[in-house]
């Protein structure tokens, strides 16, 4: 009985127990962190099948618990829920009074959800498992973006090398020159590298080298 009461208190704490401002953690994701292209959620099925929530929660609580997790992925910030129990009840199409009663159970729909402070000071609910899957997904997204950008840059510079070779075979072998011209073209916002833009980049490299030479002479004198 004591264990059940403890679980019930934990289930209610996210919504019904006052928490001091210093005890509320900051949510690490902002409103700008999105996973709009993700239409699926990675799910550790074995962990779920052996979890206390699945083994000890009622069928209704389990269903609402899963609903709220999936709803959180479309909220802002991503992975959070509103703290208002009436709003939560509407999100899962349940009578508010009945939803509150379910939340008072040891393993209710808000099992392990806790309050957090989001961007702008807004108080919302977060779940450690949801947050972990999101941070891993965002990390993978950033890794993929970095890899794609690196691959695109390598292809872009290789095309530039081939084009520059038509002007100067020796210059095309100069990696520093190619990197300078590529960066210069990107900084100029050049999307289509026509012959005019290539010639401008060649001129910019020539001016750059001349400036370096003049500076070196000035330092020696």
C-alpha cells in the first residue's frame, strides 16, 4: 500500500504538487529545434514491454500514456506537453475530471512526466525518455547535415578545379587558391558559377596574392 501511495504521488507531482522555482529544470530544446521531416519515432520495444508502466498500468492509462508521448513530438518546444490538465484531457479526447482521476493512479497517463521551464519562461511538461530520443535524433540530423555539407563542398571544389584548369593548369593544382576562390564565390552569393564569376574569382585571388606580397615587402623594409 505504501508503495502504491508513493507511485500515486509521483504520478500527480507533475501537475498537482507545487514545485519551487529553483527545482524546475530548464528544457534544453528551443522552439527552433524541429523534426518536421520525421514521420516516425524510434521505439525501444523491449524496454517498453518490460517497463513498470506497461506491466502495472491499466489498459486505458497505457493507451493515453502512449498518445501523450506521440502528441508531444508535434508540440512546441518539441517533446513537451502543456501543464494544464484540462488541455491535456482535450488532446486525448477524455473528460477532464476522468483524466485527473486517472492521473492520481500509481501509473497514470502522466507517469514520469515532470515540469520544466521552456524558452521564454513558459512552464511545460517533459519526459526523460522523450527528451533522450529527441536529442539523439537532432544530433543525427546535425551529423547528416554536416556530412552533406562537407560532401557538397568537396564536389563543388572539384568542379571549380576542373573549370580553373581551363584557365591555368598550375593554378588548378593550388589547393589554397581553390579554397580561397570557392570561399570568395560563396561569400558573393554566387549560385551559378559562370565564366564571368570564375574570372572574377581569379582576379580576387590575384589581388589577394598581390596584397600579401606588398604586406610582406612592407614588413621587411
